[in-house]
C-alpha cells in the first residue's frame, strides 16, 4: 500500500492517491514510481468507474 500527495483542491484540502492490494513490495514500488512519474509530467489521469458506453453518451 502507498499514498501519494497530488496537490490541493479548490478548498485547500490535500488530494491523496492511495493504492493497495499488491502481492509483493516490488509491485507496489513499481506502481508508486509509475504514478509519481505521471504526476510530475502532468499526465496523471485519475481512474474512473465510468463505463465506456456512458462516456460516449455524455
């Protein structure tokens, strides 16, 4: 499990990204590094539970 900071929202509350459920420490470290890199590059997109078909309806 890990938690990363991703700035603050409009109300000044910290935005945290949490991931868990890794089988090994190495898997967690790889995901941590990937997410951290995406945040630094400005390409991180928060996962959504929006269905693909619903995306096109909007």
